[in-house]
C-alpha cells in the first residue's frame, strides 16, 4: 500500500468507528439520559462531605460496571476518583478529567424546578412564560429531540461530560473494535471552590498522572455549539489598588474643593491605563507576548465570526477594540477592571468626600509573560503616575510625606500555558475528532479564562493538555436553571469516543 | 454731640451691655447648664412623635417662663414651636431659628455614655483611654471650666443654641436695659431628616415670618472656635450618572478585551471633568459666578489660615487646588464625586466584566448660577464626550444604536443664596457682635454646605438671613459622643444677646 492508501484506509476505519458510536448511542439514548438523571439527583455542594462521598461512590460504581479499576484518594476535602483501564499492547495513555462538585444553589432562585430533581423540557425554557413545562422522557429505544434539555445543577458543569465519557466507553466496548489506548479517568470534588488542593495532588502523584495527553473536559463549547478544543489558557491576576484621600470620611459641604477625593484620583489613575482605541497603555504590557505559530494563526482564522451576534446577545454596540475580533481578543493579554468601590453612590449616596477608593484590576498573562512581570509593569506604571506604592494602609507619616499613595495587593492563581498545535500528539488529536461530530470540532489556541491545573500538567509534568468543551454555551452554569442540551450530550459522547480511540503508530514520536 | 461722640457713646453702651450679659452668666452658670441637661434628657428622634412633642412642650414652657407668647403649629410630622416677644416702640423684628430634633442614635455606638443621659467631663474625651470620666457639675454660683464638655445627643446640634438663646434673654431681662427689638423664635422638629415640610411652612406663614433679620443658629463655629456668621450658603445638587456595558454581568475570562467595561468608561468620563491642577473642566462651570464685593473679599482675607492644620488633622498632603486657600475653596462652585460603584472590588472582587457603573456627582452652585444651569452644563459635557444621555435604563434598541450611553438622574434641594455684607442691616449685625465674645466673631460670605431654608427666607421672603454658628467644631455632631464645650455655650449666649440688642436708628434704611 502507498501512504495515500494507508491514509485512506485509516480514514475509513475512523469513519466506521464514528458511525458505530453513533449507532450505539441512538439505540441507548434513554439509558444514557437516565443514568445522567440519577447522577444529577445526588446533591453536590462541595462542603457537604456526606453527599459528596455519595457522588464519588456513584462514579466509582459506574466506572467499575465498565471494567475500570477505581480508587478513591482521600484529600482534605472530597475524594479524588481515579480510574484506570489498561489495554494490552497499548502505545499511549490518555487521561480524561472532570469535576463532580457543583456551584452551591440558592433554592429560592430555582423557581422553575428543583436543582437536584432533574427535569426534561422539550426545548429551552423561556423564563418569561416559564414554558415549556417538564415532559416525560421518551421510552427505551425511542429517540430524543436534540433540542430537549435536562435542567439540574451540574447538568453541564460538570456531570454531563462524565456521563458522556461513560457512554463513549459503552459505545466503544459494544462496537467490537478493540480499545487501543490505556485510559485514565480523574474526577475532582472541589473545582468550584478553586481547586485549592488539586494541583498539589497532581504534583504528589506525578507518576500516576503520566499521560500522552490530558483532556480537561469542562466548559461550554464555542457559540456555534461545535465541540471546542482549547490548546491553552490565559493566566489570571487580581491587583487590588486602593488610593487615599483624608483619613476620615469628610462632610462634603465643608471639604469639597479642598480635600483630595480618592474616587476622582482612582478614576484618573485607571483612565491612564487604556487608550481611546482600547489598547492598554501600561508600558511593557504587550512586550513579551509569544507570537502564535502558523498552525495557531490558521486555526484562529477558521473560527466562525460572531462579533455582531455577541454584541446583539449581550446588548452592546461596538467592542472594546477595533483591531481584534472576538477570538483574537481572548489570545491577547487581558486587562479588565472587575470592580470599583469608593464612597456611596446612587440610592446610597451620601453628602461626603470619601476617604478611600479601591479598584480590582484583573490582568491576564498569555504565554511569554509571567504573572510577576505583569504585576511589576502595573506597579511601575502607577509609580510613574506619581504614586508612592505601599502594601499596607499608609501611616500618618506617609500621609504627610506623600500626596499620592496607592496600596497594591496582588494575587494570582495560574500562569498562562499552551500546548503547541503542531506537536505530533496535537495533530493526532485534531485528526481523531475531525468528522466525529455533526458540527466539526473547533481548534482554538487559548481560552480566555484561567484553568488552574493547566500549567501544572503541561509545564510541570510535561503532559500535552487540552480543554475539551462540549456543552451548550447557554447552559446557565453556576446559576439557576442550569441545563444540558441533549444534542450537546450526544456531541460529547462522539468527541470523547473519538479521542479514546485516537491512533498512534509505534513509530510516532510525540 | 458730634457724630464721633455719638459713635463712641454707642460703643460704650454696647460694651456695658456685653459686660452685663457676661456678669449675669457668670453668676448663673449652674442654672444654665442644668436647664440644658434637663432638655437633653428628652429623647429627640424625629420619628418618635410622643417624645418629640415632649420636646416641643418643654421649649414652650421654657419660653413662656421668659414671657414669650408661644404657639405650637401642627405639621405632617412634629410641631413647629413659634414664639413672639413684642416690645413697645420696637423698630425692628429679629427671628432666631434652631431645631430640636437630633440624628437617630445607634445605642451600641454610645459606649462611653448614654445619648439621652447627659454627663459632664472636665475636658474632651480621649476615645483611646476613655478619660476623663464624668464629673459632677460645679455648685450653684461656682464657675465651670470653659474646656469642660456636656456629652449627649443634640448637645451641639441643635439644643445647645436653644439654651443659649434662653440664657441670653434671661441675661438681658436681668440687666435692666430695656429690650429694644421684637423677638421671634422658631424651632423645627424635622431638620435632620431634610426639613421636608419646613420650607412650605415658611411660605405659608410668610407674614408671620416677616423680619428685619433671620438668624439660623446652627452648625459649628470655624476651626478657631470663634463665633462665625455665614452670610450665605452654596446650593447642592446630586447627579447620579450610570454608564453601561453588556446587559448582564459577563465572565471575565470570556469577555475581557472584547466587551466594553462600564467601570473603565465611567472612570474615563470622570477624569474628563477635572484638570490636573484641580480646576473643573466642565465648560461653563465657573462662568456665571457672581463676583464677591469688596467687603466680602476683605472678610475672606480676615479669616485665619488653617490649611496646614486641616491637612495635618485629616491626614493628607496638599489640597485639591493650589490657587485657593481653604475658605476661598468654600466660596467657589463645588464639584465632588461622592461615590462610585461598579462591579465588585477588594475582598468582594469577582471574576467578571461588570454590566453597569454609577457615580454620584455633587455639584454646588454659588450665587450667580442656578442648579438647573449647572445640571445642563454637566449633561452637555457628558454629551460632548460622545454619550447618548437618557433618563431611564436604555432599551435594547438604544443599546444597539449607541455605543456610549449615560443615564443621568439629578436631584437638588437648595440653590445658593447670600445676604450682602454691605446691607445696612448686615453692617449693624457685624457691629453688634463685635467685642461681644472673647474671640471676636468671624464674618464669612458663604458656608460650603447647603442650608435648605436659606434661599426661601432670603430670596422668596426677602429677609436678610445669616447662619450663626457658635458650637465647638469638634462636637461630633451626628455621631456618638456628641458634645458641647462649655466655653462655646458661653460664646453662644454672648453672641445671641448682642444680636437681640442690635440697634437700629429710626432713620436707618435696610
């Protein structure tokens, strides 16, 4: 056979596999959704240790039913569920991650259904009319409407993807095609509270975590609804900047025009940080950005343009920068003022000159810039504006010595990290999922938000890591009426099955 | 007699009167303070109608003891106490105002003494050491230390001045010098909640209010502690400005760099309103200011300079403007951002792009500019910055049509007003109090804060009106540990007695 023949044969095998997975799913839709509903019925607030253990045990039993060897690792909070399925002669090991905790619920906000009593609706709920009402599941063997949705906490974030993995495995086991990769499953129970202990868990078990690829199965698909593979993530930094006026709140009648106003000072300081065209004016802010490779640049060009739709959906006219489209804006270093608080405004307004004002600035490094470099740039810029920078509230001496004083306290939880798209394993991943789903998968260099364990896995453990996002973008994760669109659950199954079966010739080098 | 002789004779008479008042007070200090303590023991929260009526009845009985004809006028809230003391052959009528309601108390904050159980301390309380402890009053006939203070709600604001008026009247009646002016007393019971009904009461009873001069006896003396006569007051306006980003709070990871940030927009907008030298950049802001006359300018020059002391006391270095001293800054149109609220900052910071941000801007007109003109200037400036100005939250259509939208809602309670210092009555007032007190009275064109009824009296009823401030500036009005320094109570008695006896030749024209 020529290499072209070999390639065509491989593509044929891939298509057969995709078809077999779809075939299996179509015949078992009711069983899959029923298992999801059972899983969603177990409350999963991170601080409820008893219910969280029930969740972990439930996952364990579901994995064991599929022949996976499971171990629960005890942690300071909830168990980490670890599963292994080894295959004789496997040439690579692939790890699939999800989390089984959910954002705590405010029961009063769930007026349309109970967060832990999942219901199906035939389409997306209209909060105004509260229609459609819940409807019964189709019979066993019958098909679901792809636009139907399951409403419950964690339907999309992040129990749906767990069910997607289990159903993918069922489909592969039923297809008759032998598994060809060692599979690892890892499910965390404290993601929504910030994964405080998980990075350390990963470092401690670095041998166990060794993989040819690590798939973080979380987050919504891009707005087109196509499964989305993000090869990297920005970092994140909070810089809380406090500036000072008088040492007490002053009567506005007696001190307007005389006492310095910290709200006005901070407004002016913030206004020095961004130009009228939207670019950030902090010197050095863009200097160390690692340029994208050709394959990443091409991938970006392949992402459908949705600028007008997003602006329409979210009610604004004109984006922050004219020279970047939406997906490009997520690849650039981020600057965002998440909050400003000084004095009392609106209905709470008081007749005062405020004493202090605080803004919380978010900085998002991309690959090439470290969080510390970015923090240093911000501090240098504030110093350049004439401020004396401190880390504690100023003393009376400092107040008398310096007219402009800024307290800066910073916190960062993740540096930026990115898996190169031209690694052999990256190319294999993209090939494996191509054609697996109705809407072909999107490949994007970086997601805009920070993923705490991304850099631990990729940079510390050296594992090619991707974020695989399959759930519908309008899933209301973290809020009431969280939901999962059935069609997106099917997409997850197709995507995960394709990844589990990705090929690696013995001669391939990562 | 020559006119010089006449003048000297009048000055002699004045000095005799001042001495007689002081003589009487020195012999009756204990009685005066005891009456104050009894008055302060009646709780005076504006919403407690029963206790408020007890206060009104108490004032009535105190006035009647001095021969004043008293009437309680019922209002929507608490009675207005009106007193009249007519003198045969009087050539002028003088009205003295105070209010008998006090700011509501948080009992938990009054840890050193009970707000309605007055105590005397030998000097100012040190909150750190909680010293000096309360001490007994001196015996009848014995003298008080001038630095001793009475601690209780409304000691300074504004029951102390009422006792000052009563003691002044006692001293005059005891002096043997016949009263020469018709006196009016008016005491309001809803000042601290904003005098909602009092301006209308004044307008309704405009004939009754007709006076040659109206003295609003309220507020702290200037920082030197000398009794202070303010001939005018600035107005006040609140302009709440809200700017918009997306129609929902967005995830910062997914929208930083793309969605407009209303906090940054509002910061930038505010930064267009003031120059680096502190002057306000809103076009027209200073245009209509009525220039001060020569007598007002000279009066300003006579006010002791306390810039360094104020900056030291309130912990800042450098005032807002280099070209104005403190007292000048209060005569200029005021601009002050009283509050800014957008997103979540500091400990509450969230990983979001905020949807909306609001700043509450205070504008303070001075004589020459109306509140409406000032509001129009602000709106025009915001429009000039590219904003579409609305009065309600924007519709989806407006959001899609305009990139920059600002909702502006304004409220004003008082225009600026000022009694000219060169009116004959003004000259007589200044002459009457000169030499009456140990620290000679200060005359200042305007106070920085708004006085709700000032313009009603002066501009609508045409009554020369002054604010007469006698209590110690460190009286903690509105807070716990409100107090009145005994020496300032003596100053009030001397000042009010001198005003009550101010002369008017029959030939004088106001």
